C-alpha cells in the first residue's frame, strides 16, 4: 500500500529537551540526543504560554499567533519529514479506532458482523485522534532540504527518527491553517530516540514461520505504462531487493509467506537466488506459482502471494494448491502448502525423526495458507454492499468478510479437526473489524493473543501493530491457527522494522537523500512482518 504526497499536505517537525521539575533550565538526560550544532542554540527554554493536558482539549484558535510551550510529546508521523521538514506529534501513540474498538460489539471478544450498534465509540475515537495531534513546522518554505534544519545530525550521528521518539519540551508560535493548528519552531530539536527493536523472542520454538508484505516486489521496471508497481529504475530495483533480502535473512524464519510479489514466476526466482547469494549457500527455495493461476478468482491480479522456505530446515509435503472461490475475485488467490521440519543440517527429506523423537507427517506438519485480502481502497467502484458504511471499516468490508469465511470454509472442508493449519497474511482489516471476527467465529485462534500474553510478562507496550496510516497504528497483518496448532505456538509477534521508520529510508529515490539509504532490513517495506514460533 502506497501513501502519496499531496502538495497541500502539511505535517510538521519539532523538538525539545527535558527541563527540571522546578525550573525552566535545560536538563538533558542521558537518553536525549542533542540535535544542535555548536553554533545553534537548542530548543528547550520554556517560553510563552504553557499548553497542558490533552491536545484535543486545547482552544488553539485562542492561541493563534502566540508563542507557546508544550511538554512531553511523542512523534507519531514522519511522512513529510524529508520533503517539507515536518513531523506530527501527540501526547501518546494513536491507534486506528477499529484496531481497538469493535464497531459491532461493545465487548471486543464479540464476533457480530455489521449492523453497527457500537459505531459511536469508533467515530468518537476517530474524531479524538484527529484533534490529538500538533503539526510542527521548521518555518522554512524550502522543500527537500537535507539534513532537515530541525535535525542536522540525521544521516550521520542519527541514522533514523522512529515513531515513538519523544521530545520533552518545545516552544514555538501557533499558526492555524485550514482549521488545523501547527507550531512554528525555529531551532534544532533534542529528542529521546525510540530504539530499534531486536528480533522478537519466540521462546523455545523448534521452527518459525513468517508473514511479510514486500511492497510490490517487481522485477519488471515500472515505466508508467505497464502494470508494474515497484521500482522505477534498475537502481531502485537493486536497492529494493537488497533491503528485502536483508529483512528475510534477519527474520531467521524457516518458511516465509510473501504478499505483493509480481504475478509471475520470475520475481520469486529472483528473490530466492538473491537470498542464496547473500547466504553464501544454496539454502532457500520457492514453492513457485501455478501455471493456470489466471483461471482462479484473483489469479489475474498484478500481484500475488508466494512462499519461500529454508530447504535445509523444512520440506514441503506435496505440491502447493490454491483456493478456488469466487470470494477472491477482488483480491489475490490464497496459496496453500504443507511443510514438515527436518531434524537438522544432516537430515534428508523423508527422515521420520525430529530432534531425536519419533514422529510422522500428521503430528509434525503444518499447512500454511497465505492470504492477501481486498484493500480498503477503490470506494468509487464499490457496489452498494461494499460502500464505506462510515463504521471505520472503509470500503469492501463485505468482500473481505466473505474472503475470511471462504478461508474458514476451505479449512473445514479440506482438513480434519486435529490438523495443524496456519492462516497468515495481509488481511487489510484491523483487529476489531468484521473479517477478523469472521475467522474467530469459525474457531480459529488469533495468535496475537498468545504474543500479547508473552509481551505483558516483560513490558508495557502499545498494542501490536504492523502498519501506520496518517499517524495511527494498527495491525493489517495477522496470524490465525486451528486449535490443534495453536497449542504448539510458542509466540506470535510483529517485528516493527518498517512501519515506525521514516519513508525516506526506503528503496525509492524520489525526494530521498542518498545518505539515508542502507541495504538493511529497516524500512524494507511499509508493513511489518509477523513471526510465529512453533514447538513440535
């Protein structure tokens, strides 16, 4: 999913430092990074009218043109950082309303579909989020200035500015534009950078499966006339490939379900070869694509799903299949493949032992169903059933719900009660929306709950999210399991390597300074991958 830049979009950037409790003197902590040069005076001296409490309760019109001071803010959006030198800040991270509020059930565990008896809290949270941000501007009218005046160390001492980074105090002049407040700040900022997270701890898993939307990986160069959606030049393709390869290697997964591959065989082959080249060994293989995929509903889409795997760690049992159901005519055809873990590096396909224990295909195998449901876009073309109902679920909710039911029905028809089946992918639905409720209602276990329980044992965290849209975060990428598999899942976690990183770090070169690009996993896509640990 791409987010486009509009000329009149102004989302601005700020900073500050931490004052003492009883004075306005600067008291920078060890966690704060001074972004000033020796000739610049830092933002942080508390001047002007103090702005306290929830930002949505502030009467900004009464402060228009006046200097104010705001303490304790969190960066929630960096989309316009490099183009306009701007950031968006709030008191705390903001959630997509339907990621935490079910529009149909006051109880989040409910699985009612549509009808909208609980829409009012969704709308209320949406309106609250809209007012809960402050747009901060560096006062310059110039575009594409690098490094940004407010972050002169970006690209050198500071490799990134992740969402969740904090500023403890900032001062500037309020300006109201199109009814929305911004804060004009002249000085470089100080911030407490949010750290890049390590790979999630999946516990004592024997093997790992991942879900990863790779943001339109096309080996065909986009010339503006063909159906290609990815890189515009060979250089961009190399940059994109390098970052995706780095991300997949960092996942350390034995099986990876992929979304947004070019709908051909070449994109997968290219990725597998690149992974093996980077690994220095022939470790990875792909499951390929059906020669008659175009005869399946969803099979003619420009993008498809796919599966790659570590052939030294797992083996596929049989050939992949694809779900033939009319529910997917506006989506991508789901892919189905069963895998069994191997005992170790010296194990050959056909061994019947895992870690020294007797086993068989039935008890050790996992069937993976990779999905990419219909997006929320294209409302103008939607029929009556799929129009945006104003309940927070956007357009094509009915289609996504039907796709969820189709996957559940396929499992019921094709598998026994004790079969171990994993449903993964970009479902284009947040955690309290109908498609997710549909899967829960059919007895599939939402593995995010297992991940949540594990996280709560170690730290207080924002609810899991894999995507950030205009400063609000939520999970579009999910993992569900049949009960027989769920009891063997050690953990399921989102690894936030992408959504919190500035878009300026990605492979695309428009408005992107060369100093920020690195061939690593950070901002390799716009979606974060999901990792699932399995114990045999």
